């Protein structure tokens, strides 16, 4: 059994173990750099065709990782939305950005890394659409609602421009997570994470909500 398979919880079903093993391998070696057979073996599957059985194809597995993580984060997003509504700050630009991005902080793999950040960077390059809010799958309620709020705030932009800003902001946040994990592992991390996070969130808000030229 591989090291990845050994650390995956036995309580998880076969499908989820493959999703989590694939996320780590894709993050480390690229979505097209790992064989489906290796993913099956890394998740403890004896059937070399287990990925095809559960997901149909590599693209099906990639989409399953995205959907799994999006659904996993949605409970936290819904909590944040409810609290923001109570405090009457749901439509504030900073609140919208926090609801979109901060739940990703909790997505740490069994090695203590933000593998999902590296995976999602690759996913967005493969699957993002010019149509606002389209990312290749069905978005859960909390994220969909927050993206709708963002779109209302960006009504001065076309759909494609609003989508471009959103994807750019995603890369800014994911870069923070990926680089910090890398530097922490190598011992090169010199910046306090909370300071880096605050600086990145301020950059994201500025980039997302920048008024049009002459505005």
C-alpha cells in the first residue's frame, strides 16, 4: 500500500479516497502527469480500473474533486452568509470576498498542505468559462448566492469582464496558499501568514471592485 493510501482514513468510502488521493497527486505532478492506474493504487484500490468505474474518465475525476470540495465548503459559506445578514453587512465588498475565499483555508490535506490550491489553479485553467459564474460544474447554494451578490456589485462590467476579475482574484488567493505551503515545508517562510492573508484580501477587494475607467 502506498504512503498516500496509508494515511487516508479507512472510514472514507472508495470513491472519496480516490478523490483525495487524486487531489494530492494532481497538485504535485499535474492533472495530466499521473496515470489513473496510479491514482487507484494510491487510494488503496486493487482494481486498476477503479477510477474509470467510479468517474468514467480523467475529466470525470477532475470534476468530482472540484464538486467534492465546493460542497464541503458550502456549509461554512452558508454560516458566514447568515451571520453577515444578521449584522447587515452581506453586501459589503470585503464580506463578499471573505465568503468566497476564506472557507478554502480549512482545506488542508493529510500531509498538512493546501493541495487543493494547486489543484484548483490547474482546474481553473482547464475549465473556466467566459460566462460569469461557470466553472464546469453545478455550484452549491452558498457559493452560487455569493457569486450572484458579487455580480450585482459588478453590474458595470460585462459578464466576461466580471468572470475575468473573479478568476484573477481566485489565482491571487490560491497563490497565497500554494506559496505559503511550499515555503513552510522548505523552511523559507518568513512572512507571518495572517499578515500575508490580510494583505492578499485587501488586494483582492481592490482588484474585484475597481471601478471602470473614468468611474
